[in-house]
């Protein structure tokens, strides 16, 4: 019997997400394949007193997992796609994309609270979220918050924040959907590229037939379009660039957010085309929004 070792971060959400892949492997390979998790704390999990752009970016959440894959300590890694850096080593490709969970961002209030209290800050470390929230809540103040979902909820409930902004996908996978006070529409707040999708990373030259049926093409096309848009604009963890693709009847509609650092302002827009041109659409929308913004300035 083949044994697959799955690399995972130690957080509760990361483990739940990795167990989703583990359970799929064990239940869909006629008892010929078994799987187990190998959890590890990444550098990004250890440094919580600074924002990501100050400590080196999203790569700090995958560094240790990449090393385990390269050395053969693990066979695959499971990541939230939105937490993966835009540059992925060619010898460690994404070999499967999961079906997408709810991609929206959500507002979470302290336990028992029904209304947003503007005398306290809203917790978010994401400039992407803060920029868009300022149009929704123009009178709100914002304060950085780091840590896993459960630690952020604990800080919220202790009275430090009036609310925090989280991804619906994470709360739903944790069984904490009841904590959601408001869902923001895609038009109100364009999500981070890849939000709601799990990426299974492997090694070149290996066979991943045991993931057949887990990989979803529509999620792959959405991921390729969104990440191409962000990559074309050189958007990293500190950049508020955002992208979200919707796929219907073989067509892909991509929504994007372009941010101009000099003016500290942004522009949103969309583009539509065939799924087979996902990456081209991402690049095309990036150029379209950048050109539109520059034209607006002249």
C-alpha cells in the first residue's frame, strides 16, 4: 500500500484543510493508498508582531513546507491558494486545485454584539480589504491584526476591536459560520486572488493519480486568471491588488482591482472571455485597468 505524507501548517484551519485532502485520498483509491499529515510551524506563523510586508511576504508561510517537499520528507503540501506567493518554484508545481469554497470577505462582530461600534477600530492587516472598506465605512478606523483565525476571534471578543474582517471560506471550514455578521458582495469587496481555493503542491516527475477527482478545472481556470492579473501588476502580500473570477457556461468573467501607490487610490473593472484563455485574460485586464487609471490622471 502506498503512503502519502501531506505537509501542513499547524493551525487548526490548515489541519482541517489538509485533512480534507487526506480523507479524499483515503476514500477514493480503493484502499491502495493511505495518507497521513506532517504538521510544521512556518516562519510566518512564528512572527506575529509585524505585518507581512515588513517580514518578507507570503513566502514565509510556505518556506518550511517547500523544504520538506524538496527533501522528500513529504509527498504533497496543502495550502490556501491566497497564501501562496505569486512565484512558485518550477520543480514544486500545483498539481491540483480544490472546488472553491465561498470566496467572499465577511464582517465578524464580537460575541453577542449586533451593531458595529465606530469608537473602536476594525481589525485587518490587509491593505486590499482596508482600501475597499473605507468606501463602505468611511468613518471607521483600522488596526492591524495577525494570527490564525481562532486567535483573531479571541482578540475580537476581548474588546480590542469593534469587528474583524475574515474570509468566509476559513470560517465555514472551521464550523464557525454563525460568527459571520455580514457578507460583502464581490462588487463591494473584490477578494484576494485564489481566496476559497485549496492548492495541492507536489514535485515534478511524480505521479499524482491518487488526486484524480479532487482537482477541479473551473477552480484551476479561476486561479490562473486571478494570479496572472496579480502577477502582471507585481502584486505581493503588501499590495492591495485583488482579483476574482466567475465561471459560467465555459466563459470566465474576471474582476480586478488596480492600485496606484503614488496616489493611494484604486480602480476596479472586469473582462470576459473563454476559460481556455484564463491567463491571457488576467494579463489583459491588468493592462486595461492600468491604462484606464493613467488616462483618468491626464
